[in-house]
């Protein structure tokens, strides 16, 4: 099979054409392929090349190394924006969301191999795809409420469309889930064991149309993963569904209490219901159970981030994906500005009128990534201290920065 390298202008994103398949490889292994502006721009450039190439029938996206597809965005750049240069962070957010939107609108099958860590920005470049592939190593999550803000990259749009209250659960807790859970939540389409991904790729390289891609993914995908797995045919060979294969997810089994606890209108009521669930279960809800993990996560997450996240999901139910990206741009922009009262880009009037306690983005990144003391000092420190006016302020236009637009 002839392989032609494509120049992306960056060593951090590699691209090649292998037969009918365009392949994009994120190549920042030391950071688990966390996205920076250079990578976002290079990936967008590669997709533009593949979209225009009639010989390319589909695009596969993968991460270099063994640790994951992508562990998110480069939060150190965002932290810099909260300290002194908000324009740097805003430029990154705009480019990232435009890339995510381009993926959602991509005219050919877009197939992310969602191996290992798929967090935050990694969700942004995979979940809008057409054929989303998970495996036994997948650990998917939107951890933003744990570092002081709310899920972005269109996450609220997809989470709002997860079954029942599962999307609320994932957003408010920030917990990571396995591949089977990602499929159940509507964030992935197919479970293909890592041992079979090479064979799947070989078939994709021979695709002549989108239907060939559908057929290839269906052949290698395990159906309804559970603990009593079956063997079934896969073309000339077989895929043996063993206990090391799809495995059992936890979300479907927990759906009853997730819906009961997380369907309440306020984060306070959700937390109270979850606490009652744990206390009522006694020793059965000890360490290692999903409800205990959820409760512990919500107790340590940003109160402002959780309330903003809940509001974002409810609004996203009525939004298009493009408008959800625009909402994300406002949310993250106002989080970057925090208590800087508008920052250097605000007018004098905006600076004087933007009065709020500030958001927790800077403090969350400091505690988890910069200083790593794992002891964020949230402000406000309690859910009761987060007013409706504070939450509403994050949905307003970002002072000094026009709303996000997409190329025509």
C-alpha cells in the first residue's frame, strides 16, 4: 500500500494518505497529545487537504504513544490567559471550536480511534465524528468542573442528548468512563478491540465509498458489550469477544439512581439526593462504588463550575451544535477574565460594570496542574454562595471579544 506524507507544517501533527484513507496522528506523546494552538491549526489544515482530495474516502484520527488519543487542551496556555494575556487563550478557544465544528461538518467519514485517555479537548475532536471507535483502554471524560469551569468543546450539546440524566451526571462529576459507557452515553458508536484495529484500518484503506466504511466498522464492532461475551464472524477471520474485550460498563446498571438523583432542578438538590442515596446504601455504597465516586467528585468540584455546567446543558437542549460552540466561547472567555473585571481588552465602562466574584478557572488549573497541591480554594466556596446572577454572567458576551463565528 503506497503511503504519501502530507505536510501539516508541524511535527506535532502527522498526516498521510494510505490508499483511500487519510490518517491524522497527534504526535505530542509527553503530554498525552494535549492540544495546543499549533496542533489545532495543523490538524485543521490536514482535514482541509483530505476533504479536497477525491482519492481520500475517509479519515482516521489516532494518538501517538500508548497513553491515549488526547488528554485535552493545553491548560497551561489557558492559565497564562487568566493571569495576563486573555487574547492568547481566546485565540486558542476560537481555533479549537472552529476545528471541532469542521469535524462535525466534515464531508467524509471521520473515524477517531478513541484509545486510552480521551478528555476535554480530546472529546472535542472525536465525539463530533461519524464513526467513533472505542476499545478496552478507553477512559473518556469531561473533567472541567474539577479544574474550575464547565465542559466546553460542544460537550453540553452531546451530554444534553445522552439518555436520561446521564449527561448531567458526567458533566457535574467529571468522572471518566470506559468504552462501553461511552457507547451507552451516545459519545461513541462502536467498540473495536485494540487487537483488531489494525485489521479495521487495513479494510478502511481499501474503501471505495462511505458504505464500505459502515460495513467495515460493523464487522469489527462488538455488539452490546457485557460480561457474557460472544464469538462472531468478522469477514474471513473472527473477533473473539472475551472478558478482556468490551467489558461491562457501569452507567446502564446505575441508570435508575442516576436519573432519580440527577434529574433535580438544582445542583444543591442533586447533591442532597446523591448523598441520601449513599447514606441509605450504607456499606454497599463504600469506596469504589459509582455513587460514592460521584459524591466525592461533586464535593471537591467547583461550585460555580457545576452550576454553570448544569445551566449550559439545559440551554444546549435547545441549541444547534454551532450555537453550543458559541455558548462555550462565552463561557470560557468569561472564565478566563475571571475577577479581572474585564481585563485589558475591556472598555472603561465594561471594566466598571463587570462586577462579580470571579470564576474558578485560574485557581482550579493552579491547584491541579501548576502547583499540583490538589487543594483549590473555590470562590464562592459553597453552592449556596453561587447566585443566579453569577451563573448568568458567564453566558453574556465576553468583554472585548466578539462572539465566535464560523467560516461560511
